[in-house]
C-alpha cells in the first residue's frame, strides 16, 4: 500500500469515529486478553454535550481505557504497567495492546480502539495529524539516538564511504516511522539516491529476519529488532553522528482529542504515573530491571542494553526550551516538510503548535518536586558504587596526579574509572549512551556540537586553556607556509572532525584565503594524523598534545597559537557532565571540581614536584609531557567565574563557534543561546 493511500485511509478512519462503534478485530499483538475499549458511542455522546453539561460525574463514567505500546521497547513505566499502578491511580482498567509500528497505533486511535499511545514515534504522529487525525501530543516518552538505526548486511560490505553501492538494492524499513525518516535523512547525507532503492515495508522484527536471510541489503528499525540486525551487519552512521546533522530521535505520548476533552483527569493521571515511574528508575535503574524486561518481552541483558541508550525527560525538562518550549514544535514542522520534499506527503501544515498540548503535563508533580518531598538528607547521600570519567592520553594535566593516586576515589567516596578517548566527539557519544558521566578536558567544539544536537550535557568548568598545543602542521616536503597556503588546494588534510582542531583549521584556512571546499578532509585522530603526515599520505595534519609534537617532527605550522588568538580564535577545553548525573549526584560534581582545583593549586605551587606522575598518567615521557604543559594554563575557580570566562565570555564564544559551523555547512542550525547549557552552581561551591 502506498504511503499517500495509507494517509487517506487514516482520514477516512478518523471520520468513521463519529458514526461507528469502532470495534477492533485485531489492532496488534495484544499483551492482554481484554478487548480494546469501545469508545464510539461515547464519542457520539460527547459531541452533543457542551462543557456546561459535562460535569465531573459524567466525565468519570468510564470503565476501561486502552493504551498502545511497543514490545521490545523497554521503558520504566512498564513497571507501573505490569504492577497495575496505572489501574489503581486512574481508577479504571487499563488494557495495554502491543503494536509493531506507530502508524498502526494511529490507525487504532482513528478507529476509537486506542485512547493513548505511549512511545509513539514522532514521524507517525506528524504524518497522522497532517492527514487530519484528531490526536494531540501531550508528552515526550523517551529520547534516544543509538536505538533506532539502519544496518547494512555484512556480506554487502557497505559503509558510509561507499553507501551509493546500495543503489538497486532492497532495503527493509517500517514506512512512515522514525526509522523511515532517519533512513531518508541518512541516505540524503551520504549521497544515496532514494529513488534507486527498493524499499520494503517491514516491521523491525521482520526486517531483522530478512537481513539474516539475505533478502535485503539493509534493514532499519529499533529495539530488539535492531539488536538482532546488528548480529548480521554494520551501521553506516552512529546516532550521535546523525544528531550532529540535526536528526533528533524521540517518541511521544499522544492521546485522541475526544479522550483528552472528555477525560482530562485521566490524561493528567497517566502522565503522573509515568513521571513517578521514570523518577524511580532514575534513582535506582537496577531495582526493577527484571520487571521491565518481562513487560517488554525481552531477557534482562537485552532489555538493559536498550535502556542504556534511552533517556526519559522529566516534566521540567519537557516544558523547557529544549522540548515543548518551542524545539519540538519546530522539529515536527521540519519533519513534515521533509516528507513533502521526499514525495511521501502531499502537504504539510503551516504550523504544528496546535497539535501539542502541554496543559496536562503542567498539572503533574515533577521529579524534582517529588524528590524534595520524599527524599530526606540520608537518602540524598546514597551514592553509586562507581563513576566513569573520560580523558585524553598524551594530554598532561595536574589533576592526573589525583587520578593516579586515587585522590578522586577517596574524596568522592566512589570508585572512579578513567577511560581514555581519542576525540571529544567520542566522549560525547559515550556520554549519550550513559557509559561516561564526566568528561575532563573535553574540547569546546565537541561540547558545542553535542548540545546543539540536543545531547543532555552541561558545562560545569574550564579544564585547560591553551593556544600553542592545538594546531595544524604542513608537511616539510609540501613547502607550504602562510604566504602560499592556497597551494593546499586539491590536497589531503588529516583533521579530527568536529573537534577544536577542526574549528581552528577552518578559521585558519578562512583567514589565509584557502577555499575549504578544495581540500580533501580525512577524519583522523591526532596520533593517526601524525603517522599519515610522516608517511606522506597528507599535505597537512591537525591535532593536539603528543600527536601534535610528532607532527612537528615532519613539518611546520602556518600560524602560531598567539596569531590565531589575535584573530579571535580561543582554545580551551571544558569539564562537562551529563544532566542526569548532575541532577542525581550534585555532590559528586562539586567534589570532582574541588579535587581538580586542589590539584591545579598544588601544581602551580611546585610544577616539578609531580611531573613524573603526570607524565606517567598521560602516557608520555617526562620531557614530552613538560613540553606540552609549558603551553597550558589552568584557570582557578575564581578566574573561571569571572567575566573573562564563565561570567559571559564563554557563553558568547560557544554561540560564535556554533554559528561559524553553521556558516561552514558543518551544522544545520545553532541554538539561539547556549547560556542554559553552562552551569556554574557546582563551581561556586568549590573552596
């Protein structure tokens, strides 16, 4: 069935609600033996009742409701589903019916068989309301990036570099879903002509089976289906990479207009139970993992694997500018317009603001309020057993003394695992997946790109300021200097994409009159870039730390760090944390900053006292480590809180960086302001 015909059927189904009882023969794979609620006659009654006639007693005359959900899509509220907390709080029987896709949910809502869709994909919702279906969005169910993707068959040997090899091949994708939207955007980004693909409309479970059999070259989906796809193939772009090009991924809570108007108290109560379940999960994720897995129809390991890549925005987060304060409304419009361009929709609405109703969400008690009411001081002090901190090797900093001597562990009272990364973008991806809680010395550019893409991070401090320790080096054999920099045209340049080095290179080339479009950029970490420069594979390489030191053995810089500062290119790394970690364990964030401050103070008092320890932690010899440290400065907490840093300058510079990447075509859009993503409250408590 074509997509447009399907949408027309949705409209017809919506019109049938007024004159049909809407009995369902088989709406989906039901997890309950109970039939879906018959709401057709109630809808007819409600049409002739105005607000004055519908008193509270009449509004409460309902015995049961039906909620649509997905199997193999584990969420904290499934504890309340299985333990029948919804039934108890709402005062009605709640039937949970499983569906394969969000489009099937829309059809069931059109027929009156379903009143609430929990975790409906944004794309099915956008398509449904565009087609005139009388439903509205009342909340965000879950935000995810890595749990919805496309997987190319191993045998096809297709990667992002040769994605056009998909031309003429079959691709399994659930049409009209988030997976479909992501696939279209991903293919567009990779230069694949959609018209040359044969799209097969398959639910994720069926797509996984088709990929395993070799029936398709690529399959797209989510949850358990995606996990099985990955057993037989590889992804072309990570979720973080897709977020970086503006592809947000989240599911919504939608309700029919008739149900929302007739039973607003039930809608509010449903959101309250969901908020409570999310808060309980955030406090202790492992407490009910077996219950969640059971409700999701998965084993615990597989369920936890999916949950690790999920986040569940609180009431306050949903009502912020990051979500219903404007971002969601804008994104729904962008999604609809994109489907029009792709020929999947005939038209889009002028605005989707009227399809989003936050009035119910505004009435519930948020997670923070519940915490204030129910968690006493003793409970607030319950800490995790361990945390993970991302850092760079060959990037020596004074706090590595506290790292190696386990001072962080002692002061914070938890085991601190330090994991080395090649780039700040990799740090962002690890934080998005929940594997890393704090990133120490993350580059400003990866942070800016991540939060622009919607990653829930915040900057809490400045790690290090540097100018000479991040640069580009032209190969000696190339004979390139600042005066003849345009000789780089047509040459290969190694640079870690989406990092401070990338930003500096773009600004430097712009200043020297080099046309970026005439360079072939190779995405390499500094160590790999140094090796490529030594082999003669590239004309120039960019990086930092030990990698930069090795580059300088085989080339020369075009502009000094001081010269780049003179044209407004500042270079510093930040300390970032995930929102969830900061909100749950504020004392650990403050404690981490305090240990870092103390280590910086000790180094300032006697730089040579622990130089061997710093070098050891950085994976360098002492001479190389000291050479890098000589070009570093470590602002104190007082300096960081001044106007020169977090008192305003950093906020402005983050905005300038994001706007520059938009101008260069590296980002689709920048936020209006980055002020809310910088939180100095923890630093203010440091002594």
